[in-house]
């Protein structure tokens, strides 16, 4: 089972390991989200099946469920009420509500892993490289090169995005 409270924490003493493991943790939450969605859908399907089976039984033998069959509309209303209050339906609905709750928790944790934790890692690494935060680390030359190349790639990406924005603004001005 995933522990999102633990997974959102960043170990300041092992930033490179944290950075390398981040994508795997994110994918774990993507898979957990898919499992939670499947569990919710199965629970919803179970509710429909339980309701359908109960309705069939009640229509075949209404007297066994103490349903008045004097008129069709009265019988249908009594069947609906009996189904809504049946213990099997209530249990299936509880499983469904639990599945929905789990899905929402995992969805929010996945979002936090994908955006908040990633941004926090980027900023922490940047501050550590500048010497403003974190433990004084002795990076190996390879680790230092990897960190600097990451920073350059992010800078290039930012410049590319800015240039694209400038081109869009120029095009709009020409119109």
C-alpha cells in the first residue's frame, strides 16, 4: 500500500536519489489511481447487479417480501423501497462509497506527487546548488555535472517557452 504522507517528504541528504526515484513514485500513483478507478467501477457494477437480482426476486414472489400486489404502481414503489433498504444493497453501496473515497485520496496524492513534490525537488536542488539551503554536500564530479546539466536544460526550456510566447505576441500585434 502506498503511503502518500511518507512519499511526499523529501530527504534533504539524498537529493539525487530522491530526484531519480521521483518518476517511479509518480508512476506508482498512476497505477494506484487506475486500480482505484477499477475498484470503484466494480463496486458500482455490484450495486446494479444486487439491485437487479433483488428486483427479479421481489417481482416473482412479492408475498415473500411482504409487498402488496394490489396495483402495479404500488407494487413498484414498494419494491423500490424494499431494494433501497435491503442489507445487501446497503453493503454494496458502502463498498462503493469507500472505493470513491480511496479514488479521491489517490487522485489528490497523484496530483501532489506530479506537481508539488516535483516543483519542491527542483527548488530544493537549486537552493542547495547555490549553497543557500540544505546540508553541505560533497558532490562527486559526476553528480555535480548531472545537476548542472539539469539546470541548463531547464534554463533552455524556459528560454524556448519565452521565445514562443514572444512570437505569439508579435503575431497578435501584426493582426
